[in-house]
């Protein structure tokens, strides 16, 4: 049991526990905080996997921007106190059965049909750093990069269109 | 990369560049004009789209070499190009129809979202890389979520937008996971390279089916195939009617484009595996769409279930995995786009004047407005598959391709479903022509842009059924790319 | 070296938890958070595969997915706020104006 394996399993445990916390938490703010913790854990996984830039992006975009937006909206809507969360009676067991089936299949496929895949032993220098990603981004993936600008513009327009309160003559 | 941008690459994305410029124009004019003039943004958008179609046809048609451009992201071929022109045409008509809708036609944001969604669709049509595919699917869907919920003070519209968003986000998350497994087990994000890996047997068949099913969740959502169709009736009913028209035609056609491309490029070596799955989906989709349409009292929901059924018919052509089958599907998509846009256009104007979307509101339409009644006759008979309209020819084509591929049971199911479909289309026409209502003398005014749009569409439906060869040739050239 | 398989299993587990969340929960915001968890599971799979192949393309895909997720969150939360304004309730079982 090398330190890496111990590190991996403890982080994996934290990731799964926080995921389950999101699943069963009755309070929306706790659920959001569990998710933030989950994102941090995944960011550390990215560091382990040699994706330094992506780890930074995960922390600043996901945990930093997206979750903050979620928390804002939860606060604005006052949704932190949820009512009795009894779901429709038949949905819960069906969902759990389906997920168990899914997991069994995933485990079967991955463990018994294929040998565990080993990672490439050596990585090129600066792999996962901003320079290597930027290089590929602006050479091969130039067109998708430009399209993301459209996507973000659409998101801005949408957010304003859907929530902008027009001053009508009826309102004083 | 910057040093190696040459003319062929620019010409390959000529429609997209021009769409950007059009968006810029709409932005500027929306800023400069005041409320009374803002309706003209519709003319600018519609005129801009038509101009883009003409310039692309002159300058940007793909040659006989269908090469990868922009670092392997896009493939400039006739399949993509034909669909691009189709999407632009659909957007033109939608802009024309929307010009006089309250709260929609005067908002610059509507036209902008329409332009950006069309931009995403044109990119979807020629994507040849998983990354470009995912981005363009999202770039198409995001404006559509907003457009569905555009009437933010209307209960139904916000609910429709939200339901569409929730289903769409979940379907695309599942699809993305499928993409990740596909990338992981084949080592590349390029669609053709993945085909190479599958052909060389580099992928476990269980994994193949698994990733295919997950990707089909995403695509099935966009084409509203069973069992991913649950969003369609609610969203079509709640969204603004012109938006529902655009959703049910252009967005569905875009979904079919990527479905055809991915299945027949990447998964082509494994076609025996997915043929049966897709055939079952097609059967369920046709049957469910037709049977549930029988019980509808609201015409938008009826049209929603009818479009679900038509997605099933189009899938018959894809299941046949032959050149005739894909030709039939592409031709069907063209006819379906024109017909359904006209249907929703008529519903939009009648709904606005009578204030109701129930079928009973159409009683005596033929007496109130004979031309609208006639348009409705043409549209619904074409949807039912009656000659001499476009709907007949394309149904024959897809059923013929199924027979040719020895899928006799599928063709039989298709014919049965067409008969069921005929029933509910004729019921609506019965309301239009045979029933009377007290409002018979109240006229239904149509404005000029709307009239232009509807006339173009109606003539198109008749034309596609009578003068078949130009459209058939285009569909054949587009289908040849895949074989 | 940690085998890539372990990462894929973890990603499958997280994806399943997210999918369960979408199916079981009724609060619209929590459903949306579960969808984000699903997206992250896919991202983890991508980065793990990138490590395996040693080619950076998977991480670029993750970069794009993050951008898309950010845009989606903006639009989705705007839609939720719009619904809340008309219904004062974000329980999805109450969204039944459009049934039947």
C-alpha cells in the first residue's frame, strides 16, 4: 500500500461521502456546501492526474463561480428550508435498483473483461500546464474556443432576458 | 495555426461568419432604434438569413473533396452543407412569423437568440470531432432553453422553459459521459478515427453498446424519440408558438444530422449491433406518437405528438443503413421542416386571434379565412402522407428503403401508423371545414411578413411533392458522403 | 501508479449518485446541483483517460465542458428564478400546469 494508494482511497471516500451528502441532505445550503467539498476533492484528483491547469480552473470556475452563484440563488429564493421531502412512493426503490444495476454492470465490465489499464509511465515536461493547454487550444481547437464566446454571450443575454423586470406604467 | 488559415477554411465556415456579422447588425440596430421601429429587426434577420443562403450557395458549396478543416473540427461536405441551408431557411421563416407576435417580435433579444441557435446548428451539421459536437449541441440548446421560457410572466412559458432545460441538461450530461467513455476506450476524439478503432476491434463490444446507448440518450432527446420524448408535449404547449415551431423542426433536424453522422461514421463498423436497437426505438416512437395524438384536445399537443411520430418515420430511413434510406430520411427532414413550420405558423396566428389553442377554436376556420383554411388543408394532408404533397413522396421513400433492407415488419408498422395518423389529421380538418362557429364573420388578419412566410411554405409543400428531382438529387448527394 | 480503472470506477460511482439525485430529489436547485455532479464525473473520466494516453486533448475537452457548465448554470438559475417569480415555489411536483 503505497502512499499514493492511501491518498487515492481516502480522497475517493471523501468524494463519495460528499456526493451522498448532496443526495440526502434536507437543507439546500448544506447540499451546496457538500458539493463544494466534492469539487475540491476532484480538483485534488486532477492534480494527482497531472492536470495542474485544469485543477486551478476547477477550483476557480466550479467551486468559486458556479457554486457561489448557486448559493446566491438559494439565499435569494429562501430555499434553504425544504418541506417534508417525501418523494413519490415508487420512485425511490426503482431509482435505487436501477443504480445498483448500473454499478454492477460498470464493475463487471471494468474488472472482469479488461485488465486494469496502467497509466503511461512518463509524461512530457509541462504536461497539463497552461502552456501545453494553451498551445493546443489556440492551434487545433481554435474554432471551439471562439464558439465558447458565443455560448457565454448567450448565457448573459438569457440571464438578463429571463429576470429583467420591466418598469411598466402600472408599477409606481 | 494563424499562419495557415487559407481561403478554403474561410469558405468552409462562410455561413457561420456571416451569421456573426448578422448578429452584429441586429445588436447595433436594436440599440439604435426605438420601440416603434424595432419590428424591422425581423425584416433584417429574415433578409439576412436569405442573403446568407444565397451567398453560401454561390461561394461556399463544398467541392468533391470533403476535407477536414479547422484542425479536424469540421468536415466540409454536402451532408453538412445541405442541412446548413435547411436550418437557415427555417430561421428565415421563423423570423418572419415572429415579427408580429406580441412581446416577441419587437425584442431584439429574440432575433439574437434565433441567430445564435442557428449558428450552433450549422456547426452541428458539419462537426467531425467529439469536442466540436458537444460544444455545438450546447450552443444550439442554450438559446432554445431561453426562447422556450421567453414569456417570463406567463406560467406556462416559464414552466416549459424550465422543463426543457432540466431534461436537456440531464440528457446532455449522460451524452457527455458517453463521449468520455468513447474517448477513453478509443483514444481519440475524431469521429473517423474512432471508426477506425472500432473496425480494428479495439473496443470491447459491451463498451461499444454502452457508450452508444448513452450517446443515444442525448441524441434521442433532441429528436424526441421514445423513451426520451416526455418533454416535447409540455414544452411545445407552453413555449411561444413560433418558438415551438422552430424547436420542432430545425432543432429536431439538427439532432437527426448529428445522429446520422455519428451512427454512420463512428459506429458504422458495428452497424449490426445498433440496427435492432434503433429499429425498436423507431417502432415505439411512431406508435406512441400516433396513439397519444388521438386523444389530444389541444392542437399544440397534437402537433407535438405528431412530430414525435414523424421522428419515428425518419428513423426508419436511418435503420435501413443504405443510401436509399439516408436519402429518404434527408428528404423527409426537408419536407417535415417546411410542413411543420407551416402548421405551427397557422396555430400561432389562430391562437393569437381566438386566444385559444383548443381544436374547437378552429371550427369554421374555412369560412373565417378561406386562405388559412386552404393552407391548413395542404399542411395536414402532407403530414398525413397524401399525394400530391411532399409528405407522400418521402413516406414512400423511407418505407421503400425499409423494404429493400428486408425489414418488412418495420415497413408494415410504418404503414399502420400512417393510417392511424390520417385519422387525427382528418379530425382537425373536419373541424376546419365542416363545423360552424358563431365567430364566423370575424376576420383573421394576417400581416405581410406572415403572409409571405406562409405562402412560401405552402408552395414549398406542393412543390416538393410534385417536382421531386432537385430535392431528391440534393438528398442523394448528401447521403453519398456517408457511404 | 494508480490504475486508470480505479478512477473510472470512482467516476461511475459519482455519476450514479448524480443520476440518483436527479431522479429522487424534488427541489429544482438540488436537481440542478446533481446534474453538475454528473458533469464532474464525466470530467474526471476525461482527465483520467488523458493521463493514460499522455495526449492533452482530454484536458482541453474538460476546459470546454467547464465553460459550458458555467453558461448552463447561468441560464438554468435564471429560469429557476423566473419560475419562482410566477409560482413562489420550486418544488418540481408542483409544476403541473402543462399536464394533459
